[in-house]
């Protein structure tokens, strides 16, 4: 009796131990949230690391995103046979070992797909039991979104104002990512889910242009909408042009007035302080000498005014027909002037060099003299003697008398000898 009870307890305990081998399912390489295009055929590729011989069956189930009950799509039995069940989907197929193929995809394919591995194993003395492993993938059938904006196009703002516009995406599947781009195609700010706001602060002339809101549910399910931002600006960069720039008497000339600014400015053309046109373009035929002079373009809108002046040159037929001679004389005059300038500059340079040479020679000679004086300090000088000595006039007179007497004696003796 005791042995029987003991043996039963051991068998019961062993029966509670699970069979150790249960396979692991790996999600598709594209992830667990897939987007497919309407009308296409796509695959959900699961993989698993279980021994097929240990599987009772592989199962595929589908739950629609509309909230309906789960459906059985297909099953692969342990003997390898495949069964496709009737379902609400337009078409499916199975590629062993674990791939589900969706055909002719439409909105009915939106939902969650579940792949299951059913394991069959024995429990000692208690028959067979089944456990399963599963993995889910959500499929979106791409639907192009609809874009709406909180602002109309074109929109006009004043310089220095702040401007905002909200772009929203509706009806996209999956929910669209919304992004703003500027007039150069550069992204502004981040990307929002089903909505994003364009913000322009302290608006100036650089902000005017066309901006674009892009809503994307899929690379092939994208919608975009542009908006033009106009800036109220007073006229600036005004210009007046003549075609041709020099007009021959009797010929025609076209005068064109242009300026920036919004709203579009009105234009006035003034000749020598006299208003001659309220048009942007003025054609003058049969030009006379009196048509020469100053022309002014005045641009005006509600924010201010701006003007620009330029002179029209009128020439005679002779001057117009001999451009080569005028050009030749002008060139000759230019060459002659150039020679004069070169000669003048050359003379100045030579004069500076000669002055420098004379300056160097003079100071070198003076330096040599100073060096000789320093080397011979005992040489006699011509400096005047500043010492005064007393003169003995009496003594000088006595000497003079003695000399005079000796001269007389000598003369007398010489005379006697002669006689």
C-alpha cells in the first residue's frame, strides 16, 4: 500500500514538469508595423528555431482593425499539409516554413496578424498536452492623407509682424508625419504626427515666398499643400533704364521704371521736373534734342515712396555713324596722356636718385675730413695767438738808430773805395 502511494506521488510530480523544448519566433526583418500599398501583393516573413517534427501545427490568425472578431486564416499540420480557411481578406497564400502572403491588398487587410506554433508533447502517464508560442504584426494599408491649413493662400503680413499657420493631416493610414519646408526646400522645425505649425517671427523681406506642408503616411502615400506668404513693403531698389542707352535724334527710345514693394507700386516718370507719364513703361518716338536730360522714376504704394534718376543722352546722326573715329581719338588721347604721366614719373624718380647720390658723396667727404683730424691732433693750426706782449718803444728806437748809423759808415767807406 505504501509503495503504491509513493509511486503515484512520484508520477504526479513528474507530470507537472513541462516539456523543455518550445520554439522561439522571430519577427519579420521589416519590423512589427508594416505598411502596404493598395493593389499590391506583400509578405509577412516570420521565422522560428523549433524542430518542425515537434510541432503539432502552425497557425495564422487575423484580427481586423474595424473591431471584428479574430479569424482563422490558414494552418500547416504536422504532416506538412496546408489548409486555407475562408476569411474576409481578398486573398492569401502560405510559403513554408512560416511566411504569410497577402494578395490584392485593400483596406480590408488593415489589422493584426498572429503567427502561432502549437507544440505537442507527452506527460508521463498522463497522455499528451499542447502549448503554443506566438508573434503579432500590425499591417497598415497605405492611404493618402488629406491636408488642411489654418491659413489661406496667399497670405499678406506686415514687416516686423509674427506669423503662424497650422497644417493638419486627416484620413492618412498610417497616421501621417507632417513637415513644413521653406521656399528653398529646406525643412523648417521638426516633424509632427498628423499636425505641425509654421512660425515666422519678426517678418522681413527674406521671409516672403512659397512654403509647403507635406503629410506622408507612406513614401507612395504623400500629400502636400503650398502657401504663399506676401510681405507688405514700401518701394525700394527703384531703377530707371533706357533702351537704347544713347538715342539718335529722330529715333525711338523705351523708358522703363521698376521697383520692389508690395502692394505693387504705382509709377510716375518725370523729365526735367515735369511729369510726363503715369505708366511703368514709356515709348518715345521721333526723339528730339529737347528729350535729353534727367529722367526720374517715382514708385509709390500705401507704405511709402522711392525714386531714382538717370540722364538720357541724345546724339546726332553724324556722331552716331562715326563711333570708330571717336574711339580712335579717345584712344590716342589716352595713350598721349599715359606717355606724359610716365615721363613725369620717370623724371621725378631720376631727380630723387641724383639728389641722393650728391647727398651721400657730400657727407662721405665731410666724414673723411673729421676722421683725419682725429688721427693727427699735433698738426700746426692757424689759430690766432691771443697773448699780448708789451713793446719797448725806446729800445726799438735805439736799435733803429744804431742800424741807421752803421749803414752810413758803410756807405762812406764804399764811396772812398770807389774814388
